[in-house]
C-alpha cells in the first residue's frame, strides 16, 4: 500500500509543481528591446563625473530639486 500511495502522490504532486513553476515564470508585460523604448523626457541628462569637485558643482546647481546619485563600480 505504501508504494501505491507514493506513486499516487508523485503523479499528482509533480504535475502540480510543474504547473506552478510554469505559471510563475510568466509576466504580464511584453518584452521590450532597448531600441523600442521611448526617449527620456527633455531636460533629463546623465552626467558623467570624474572627480568630487564635479559632483559638488552639479549638486549645488540643483538646490531644492530632487536628485539621484548613482555610484557604478565595475566590480
């Protein structure tokens, strides 16, 4: 009886788990490629800073506005 119970459990559990995994892999939105994305709104620019003085200058120019500082490292 034990072997039959395992077989029944396996026959129901495995397809159920597979269905859950496949449903979880999908997403609601479509896939977009970089060249199909809209251009950023006018006035938004990415600034490449090379030293702390550049950061201080740009940061001080936009006093009172929300700012985002991103630090990107190759490692």
